[in-house]
C-alpha cells in the first residue's frame, strides 16, 4: 500500500534566555536543568497535549558528555517528569543540532511513526567548551582530508573573507551593528520575550537568581566601538568578537505534531514543515554551507529565492550571512532577513540555535499573513549547511 | 545589638555561618522587582544550613537592606540545593554559661525572624528542601510559603532534643493551622522517635500555601508570588478555631506528654503550655514567653543530655570505638543463617534486603524450614503491599532467601550466623558442622544474648573467625548491634563484622566477651531491682511505677512481658552465675515461668491476676522513691564495674547501647549523664562518669 506523507506543523517553541559563557548567568547552572525547564514550560504552555502522547524527545548537544551526556533527550524527559513511556535520544550536528532534531523527528511524523515530538537543543559552552574531549583522526591531516584551519570556526570565517574578497571587515561590522540594533528594537517592542522562560540560576557567591532576558546583546554597539576590536584568528584579519556570535549557554525546545493530530488536540499550528536539505562543503569554509543547502532545497521545491518572504539565518559570523546574501543577490540590510536580529546579538549556544530561528520565524509569520514561505538556515562545523523551508499557516495570499 | 549578642558570637566562634545572600530578581508578569535571599553556608547538602549568631546577623543585614528600599515589591527567601535550613546551630549551646546569654540567643532569633513578617512588602518563603526547627520558623514568619513536593523532611524537632520551637514556632504555627495540627508538629512528632513530615503533608496541613514540583520549584514559586502580588491569586486559609478546639487540643497534648514522660522532661510540657497560652497572647507576648522558655531550657540538664544523646546517635554511632581498620574487612557475597525460627527469619530478611546477597536458612526439620522461609517471603509480600518495594524487587528478595536441610548449602557463604537454641553445647555443635563445609576465612557469627563467644569458638579449628553479633528484638526497629570480640577473634573477622553492620544500617558497638554484654546486663539488673522490691512485698504496680520519673519508653514489667519471662529468667540466671553477689534470680519470676505464664499484663493492661498472686508474698514493702534510688544506684555501680572491666571503651558507649538497644530517652542521655546530675554516680562510686558536661566523642 503506498504510504502518504503527513503534514508536520510547528506547534510551539520556548527557550531559556541565552547567557554568556564563562562568568555569565549560567556559570553555575547545569545544562540538563536548562533543557528540563524548557520541556516543562512547553508542557505548561500547551495543556491540551497529554504528556503520554509525546512519541519522542529529540535533544541535541554538540558535546555529549557530563550534564549534556547520558542520552540527553531521554534523561531530560525523565528529569522533566514526562511519563517513563516517553522515549528520547540525543542528536548531534554541531551548530545545527536542534535544527536536525526538528528535521529528523519531524520526518518521523511525516513518515507516520510519530504523532507528536519534542525537539530541541542545549549547549552550555561554559561547562563544555567547543572541542572538549575531541580526538581528531590523524588521517584528516596526513591525507590532507581537511585543511588544518577547518577545526577552528573563527579560522573558517577568515577563510570565507578570502573566498569573498568583496565582503570587507567594514561590511561585516556594519551587519553586526544592525543585528544589535534590531535585537534592541525587538526587545523594546516585546517581540523576543514571549519565547523566553525564566530560568533559575545559581551562584555560590551571589545566591540564586532568575535569568529573565538574554545576556549577550550589547545595545548601542557602533562601528567605532567595533573597529578597535582584536582579530584573534588572524593578525590584521577581519573576524572579531564583535562581528561573530559569542560563546553562549542556552536551551531551546519545540513541539512538532502531525497537522491533524494538532487539530485533534487543539494545539496551535504556527507553521508547516515543507522540506529540508543538508549539504556538505569544504570544512575550511563551512560558513558557505547555507548556500548549496538552500539551492538544493529551492530546486527540489521549484521555488526561487524571491518566493521566500522571511529568512532566519544563523549569525555564527557576519561574513557567513553576507556570503549567503551576496550569493543570492540580497542586500546586506534586506528587511526580510533576520528582522528581529540574530545570533551576533542574541548569542549562539551551538546545538540549541536552530530552534531559536524557528520560534522567531513562527512569530514573524503570525505578524505577516502576506508571507507564504520562510527559511531557517545555518552553517555547520566540519563543512555543512542545513536549510528548512516553512510555510506560514497564517498565509492569506491564497484566499 | 547588645553585648549579650557579642558574647554569644564568641561562644559560637566555630560557627559555620549560613550566609544570607541577596539578589534582585525580575518577577514574571511585570509584577516588579523582588529581593531573593538565598541561605547558604557554602557547603554541600551534607552540611545543612543552620542559624548561629553569625547567620542570624547575616540574615538581619539582608532584611534591613531590603527594608531600606522603595523599589521592590517583595522579599523571597530560599535555601541551598536540597536544604532550606535545619534550625539553630547547636554547637555553641553547651558553652553558654549564663541565662542572660541563653536569653539573648532566643531574643536575637525573634528580633531577626519577626522582621520577615513585619516588612512593608510581602515576604515569601520558598521551602525548597529540608526544613527543621529555626528553618521552619523562618518560613512561618513570612507572609506566604511555598513548598516543594520533594521536601523530604519538615519538622519542629526541638522538644525531641530538650528545647521548644521558640523562635516563633509555638506562637505562629497554631495561629496558622490551629492548635491541634500545630501540636502534632511541636509535640507529638518529636515524641514519636522524632518523626518528620514530607513536603506534601506540610502543604496538606496548611503550613504552605502552594506546592510545586522540585524540577523548577523556585521559578514556579516566583511566578506564583508574582500572581499573588498582582492580585491574580488570592491566598485563602481556613480560619483557625480559637475556641474550644484549641483548648481540647492542648488538653490532649498534655495528656499524651504526661503519659509518655511522667514529668521527666521539661521541654515538651513547656511547649504545650506555650501553645496553650498563645491562644490569647499578642505576638509580642508570645515571643517574649518563648524567649523565657528558651533561656530556661538552654540552661537545663535535660537539654545538655539531649544534645549529648543526639551526638551519640549522629556521630559516635558512625565511628564505633575500637573497630579495626575498614580495609581489613572481607567481602560478604553470601550469608548462611542457621535456624529457621522467628529471629532467624528476621535476620534472613535483613541480610537479604541490606546486603542484596543470597541468604540460605538451614534447619533439620523440613516443616520448620518451610515455615521460616515462608515467614520471610510473607514479610516481603507485606513490603510489596505497602509500596515500599516493587514487584521486581519482591521477586528478587524472595529468590535471594532459600532454605536447605543440610549445611552443604553454606559451602560458598562468607558469613554464617546462628540463631539456634541458647545452649553452649548446641551452638558449639552447630559451629563445628558449619566449619566442616565453609572456607577457613568465612565468618561464624552468633546472635547469642548471653553465652561466651570465646567458649563457643574454643573447639573450632579457626576460632579467630568467630564474632558475637547480637541484635535486638524487633530487629527491624531497634538499631543496636552489639559486636562481641572473643579472646581469639582476629581483626579481619571483627572488621568484617563492623563492615557488615554498617551495610545492615545498624549501630554497632564493640563489646568485650562479658556475660550478657551491655544492654541485657543493665536491663536485667534494673528489672531485677524492681522484681526484688516486689519479692520483698511491694505491690507490683507500685514497684513498676517507681521508675516512671525517668520517662523510659516502657515500664519494667512491660519490658519483662515484651522480652518474655522465660528469656528474662535465662539471662538473669546467666548473670547470677557470673556475678552472684550483684545479680539475684527472682524466685517470683522463676515461678511465673514454671507456671507457663508468658504475659504479665491482662489485655486491659492491669496485672494478670494469676501473675499478681505469684508476685505476692514478702512483708517488707518499699516506697516508690526507695525503689527508684536502689535501681539507679545498682546501675551506677554496675556501669562503673563494666567500664573498669573494659566491657566497652567509654561511658558514652553504654549510653549509646541503652538509647539504640532499649530506647532509653535523650533527656537522660541514655543513663550516665542522668546518674551524674542526680548525684548517684558520686554517691555510689565516688566519682562522676563524665568530667563536666557529657561528651559524645
């Protein structure tokens, strides 16, 4: 009997405020506690969803050891108090962890294996610095499988400036300043706060506190203030802490459901998963990944770039966003791109970022019934790009 | 604050200060800014938060800082992970020398805590973990309380130690939840082996206004607080009955306290009276009365004994005096139990549950063996029914406990304990049979209550492996385990015995191989003095009542009934044989046993008429006070002899044995602190058992 794919919808998303790694908000807070808080809040915000109806808890983390280990999806489900019958697993595609958790579990819904899933990610880069515990195979270098610079993300960003000589440091800085401005405005307009769940933070010295908003944004950032920053990856280079996302801690989660099940349970259907695509690129220019991933996706769907009304692109580095925009002939300050700012201001806790892009896109969709399609896209370490195409369930253009 | 406080601080110079740390939090729903105070002494949960003068002043400073602010809408207070706060720091209490100092400590607690109920903004206690005594009282002073459903213990245990919850507890709690429920916490639970309640019970009793799950307890509590502040949630509490119900509850508590203690311990009485008076007192009056009560009680002998007893069971019990180095202990992977009687069954169940290793019971008679194994399986089923274990665990435990008609089944056991008939030849025979099948290192343990370990081991090839392992009935209830070293017992066997005791969660005390060891020797002596008085012509009811002023858990004749007249007679004969000049054998008891009486009391708790007849005869009755005195003098003399003989290392071990093996009370500190303070030690032995205040370590 031929199998019919089911429509998959994004029901809801929640995240902790993002923190600065190191001495920031979450310095003494566990990663698993953060994702547990997110899962519990998703359940609270969606009381129509009986917990036993959740068929999978897919949680991403790049470094899957310590409090991000122990099959984080399963342990978080137990710690969150979901019924023991609800399974879970851990997933890793570096920066695109949560994005992959969504595509993988969402594909499971489309296939008919699941009705409802929770997908998300957590990364505490303070407790788990990038590269913790890795043991790269010596063949990478002996056989020149990848360039030595491929494992340091900042170096790959410098490499990207080499590949796109028209993307200057000034353009990157200007992009970064706009990202900060857009986040500041979005905060002032109350656009970001609805996605946040306040999180208890512990500090031996300061006692308990409550994280209620993102810690990384630096409102008031100017070209001048960025100009003097060091370029840690290359002497007289282009990539600075100001035009890149920082090292951050945070957790995100979303509920996905088959569209008919969402209707049955009275859950909201904020946007529809149309398609997704992952593509590999040379690891030393991993930042260009969203370009072929998006090309592949648009080609398969028979869409052009102009059909996309909203772009949520992860801002690991300004240069990587600009490379994408330049490739598709989109202006650096195009209003369709990251309207409420991005990771340069908000932060990029690796494996959790993908779902942040989605929850912002879903809220933008709600405000823009004139837009039918939107993309969430990210570059991924080790040379990949991932793009997810979403359809606005509020779209009125077809009526 | 006053110089008394400064003096108090010096007395508490070793205080591990629980710091109050403030941090602003933005409440959800735009409710405004709150100050969140965390109580944290900087250690993990194994060293809980407590309040000494330093901690109180730290909290005071934070409350004052919050009071000075006009930009906050609330103050919330919570603990560190797993611990809210477990009460006053008691380490400095023994050093308090004057009533003024004691009064100052009480007053300081009030002066600080009461501010939590008297700020311009509402205060919220977020009880995230264990809360006891002063910790519970901090919460009571707040305007509102939330509690985690994961809180493992909440209590006002002061009366258990010899104090009253005098930092507001006796006043605030009855006004919050009514006198009846309050007295349950303030008096009933402390007097019931210091029972504690869990978070859910505290919520159901009305102590907390809201309950949240532990996973995000503080966040959800703060959300709730925000809703309360905004008026979206209204806290409704049932009105407290300040009429007859209050008086009835107080009268009932008076009755219970008198029945249990006969005036032996002042603290519970004082606590009840504070609750009684709280009905018509103002806050100021109530708190002042608590200050006075604390000042009196802190200076009391009963509290000193209580703190000593607390340290005995909390600290000394964990480091048994004279136990060899742990590293010498051998592994126990299988246990043999010789015998299938009631005691053997209790032991088999305990070993299976705690050691999680196979346990084989043996008996010569198939029917008895089946009965023994069935008993254990039945007990496992009871645990299952009560929800203490699940089905898998029940299956596992049942599979662990098996029976065998031959001792071959012991061949791979590392620890074999016998619980057969109390006769030397029988036990020697059993050990010889066991030795024939087990490895040379296997421990042979005996649960004998009065026979010589050395003699029992004397005919074995490896006498160095024999230890005494004397449990107290009921095994599941009484923590004490007397571990007896025979003359030839080696360190490895002894270390294995102590290691096993630790896994069994028993309080092990090392005893010399002396007749009847510690508890039975002293209880037999004590009971013997009472029976002696009966034999001389005192009415048994009078003699039985004579020792009531000690506040023991049960009267001597009730104890006699529990032990069983036959067993009691047997032990007293053993002791008489060993020490004929000090231990008499009651001819009346011998008669009772001969007549086959197993109970002393009739079901209505009056003395069985037939027993009473057997008790009558003598013509030299004693006054109650004379009987008490002779019993205490006998104890003082015997304990001194035991210490001189080296039966245990120190007087503290005698007290630990009496508390954990016979349930003797905290307010007497076992018995030696009482004998010292009553002047009996000095009168009988010419010296006290403790120089100055008793010390547990």
